[in-house]
């Protein structure tokens, strides 16, 4: 008869830590280490991203301020900007020569040596202090750059302010992951523990000679899938979705920034030659008209240069860092709607007639609106050109003006089939349904409308699309004057 463990003095196998405890410690330890590693990596990445964005944003803001106010590049201006942005400022010519700086003589000389290096490092050591550098071009002076030298001590403080909330989130997350891991482990190894209890009970009964069968005190089975595991999977999927969305937004921001820089350069290079081409074509057409002759190609040249000029305005609207940022900063003027209408008819009349589309202007164009410069005309010009592009011979485009206190509304309606529902937000940058469109016209138009205190909306109507531009009515002279005036 085979010996029964423990019944004849035979020593049992030594028992170490249970499987449940081992797996629990392994899971909790792995969760803790993974959380700490993720926290360190996330803190490092967030700190460096904040560091880089902090310096580049500050340099761009300083350059935009100088461009917007057309300030001279003087040492006094450099000192004032250094006080505003918490660093040192230098104006540098395109050839690397210092124009003006807030640095003292010794540090300015060391910075000049830095400018002569190739490649240039991101951090420079000046007089016992480390500075992180960022450069932004000055659009008001094509041959000049603005350099911002931000002290590393200031950046370290900014990084700490940015990452310590992340630590407060990661620490509870690590603790929660450890608790959840322990719970999941307990549920996962529960069938193994029950099986061990069952075999141990069976061994005891066999050793005592007792009849044995299925123990009714032991459950037949456990839950097939722990709820904690399902919740963790759902939470992880949600986190991945949020990270994907954030990455898409970051890529879109980088794309907008790159297009903005490129568009400013292209627009400035092409606008003046186009104006010269248009002027010469008009002069030649007028000379031929005095002789009783006509050359259709000249009218085509004028039309195409007008179209290209509009596209350049869209590009400049995207990249304009020197534009007023709000209605309070813009130069608001009183503009009559009939003057806007007449200017648009004079500009687009030939294009409408050439395609065979009727431009119907109806309503109250005697109203006056408060708008900055010709921005109201730019918005309507873009809307009418869009309507013309989707129209065919024999159709009509409507431009209707109405007065509804405190607004003046201008409605552009076409018969081109309406807005494609699959296009999404048509006012978002780079959203277009045109084969060769860039998707900036409506985005810039809405931005201009909102900056002038109004709004721009669009919807599909029966047989076409309708866009409504609402601008604030200009105040009456009598209401502007007080009793003492």
C-alpha cells in the first residue's frame, strides 16, 4: 500500500508563498514599475514640450508685437521686451550682425560668436548663466530676426508648474492600478486555489479511509470573466482614443503653423508682380478701346489676376500675425452697404456675364455697418465667388441686404445644389469640396466676421446653398453725441 503523505510520519513538501500571493505581488510590482516609468517618461516629455513651446511662443509673440506696432529695432525696445517676456532680446540682421540687444557688452560679444557658429545649439552659456534660444522672423523687416534668450532657471520653474499636476494624477493612478491588479489577481487565481483546496480535502479523506465524493461546500465554478478586467480594458481603450485625438490635434496645429509661415512668404512675393500685370493689362485694354479695338485675352488676364489676388488674400489672412486680434484693436469705420455692392458688381460683373449667371442685388442697401476697412467686402467677395463657381449658365446668384436691429444682414444664395453633408464643418481650415481648393476662404471669412462683431452662417436650402453675414449697424450720429457736445 502506498504511503499516505502525513499519515506515517513522512515529511510534507515545504510550502512557500502561495500562487495567489506571488502573482499578486508580481502584478502589483509590475504595475508600480510601469506607472513610475510612464510617469517619468511623461513628465520628461511634457516638460520638454512645455519648455520648447514656451520659448517659441514668446519669441513669436514678441515679433508680432514689433510688427503690429512698427517699432524701431533699438536697444530701448530690446530692454522693454526683455522685461515683458522675462529674458534677453536681440535684433539680428540676416547676415548675423547684431542690430540691437538688451545684453551687456560682454554677453553681446559672446552671443555674436554664437551667431557665427554652424550648426547653432539650442542652449548658450553667457556669463555663468544658461539661456535657451528661440528665433522669430520680423515680417515688417524682411532682413531682420528677433532672438529671445530665456534663462534656464525660469524655464525650470515653468516646467515644474506644468508637470507637478501630472504627478498628482499619476500617483493615485499607480495606487489604483496596484489595487485593481491585486483584485484581478485574486479573481484570476481563485479557480486554482479552489482546485488546491479540493485536492487537499480529497487527500485527507483518502488518508483516513473515508469515502469521498464531490464536496458540496466547494462551488462548482467561478465567474468566467472578472468585471475588473473588462473595466480596465474599456478604460485603456478610452485612453488610447483620447491620445489619438490629441495626436491628431497636435499634427493639425503643426500643419497650420507651417502653412502660415509658407503662405506669408508666397503671398508677399507674388502680390506686387500680380498688381503690375493687372495694371498693364488694363492700360493696354484702355488703349485698344480708344482705337475701337478689343482683345478678349486682356480681360482674361485681369480676371485671372483678380482670382489669384483673392487667393493671396486668403493666404495672408491665414498667416497674418500683424492683424488686429480683436474688434477693439481694429480700425472700425462706417461703411455703406450700397458702396460695397457697387464695388462687388464692378469687380465681378464681367465674370458673371461671361459665364451667363445673373447677379441679383435686392433689399435695403442704404444701411450703414461698422466694419474694419474693406473686410466686409472681402467676406462678400469670397461668398459670391464661391456661389459663381458652383453656378451654371442660366442660373442666378442672389445678394440681399436687410436691416434687423442691431444687425444688417447680407444673404448670398446660389442654385448650385447645396452643401455636401459629408464635408463636415465647412468653416474649418482646409475643409473643401472643390477639386483644387485649399479650404481657407470660408474659414477666413468667418474669422473676419467674428472679429468685426458679427457672425457668418451657412446652410443648404431648396436647390442651393445660403450664407448669411450679419454685421452690427453703425451707430447714429445723434446717439453718439452727448448733451454737452
